[in-house]
C-alpha cells in the first residue's frame, strides 16, 4: 500500500548532536525514537502560566510524537542526543 503525501518528509538519525526545530522550518508533526541505551531529551520552550517547560527523557525504545493542529507548526523544540545516543527522527513539513 502506498500513501500519497502533499507535503515533505524529513528523516535523520541524530548521534551526539542537537537539533532545534524553529517555526520557519514548517514542521507540523515530529516523532523522535531512541534506539540506544543512552538517554536523549526533547524540550519545548513554551510556558504554561508560571510553569516553564522541562526536558522529557527518552530511554531505549521510547518514542514521542508531537503534532501541531489547525494549520499551526511546531516552534522552538530542542532535541538533544548525547554521545553514543541514537535518536531516529521523522518530521512532516
């Protein structure tokens, strides 16, 4: 079975680096999976009232998916892969 997408798909494997998703990238959906024993992190920058965002730890086989709705895009999301941490990333743009 094939799916036809009107938009582009970005894929990468991040090892020992940082990827910062900003608004002008136009990312509407992103999934990050950890394929290693080393913990990676995903951190948003938005505040909810007085509460600041904090990092979400991704351990082996953990996956997080973030979806913007109603035509919005994801802004200011930081993905960090320490040395020896393999994060697999798929984004719909």
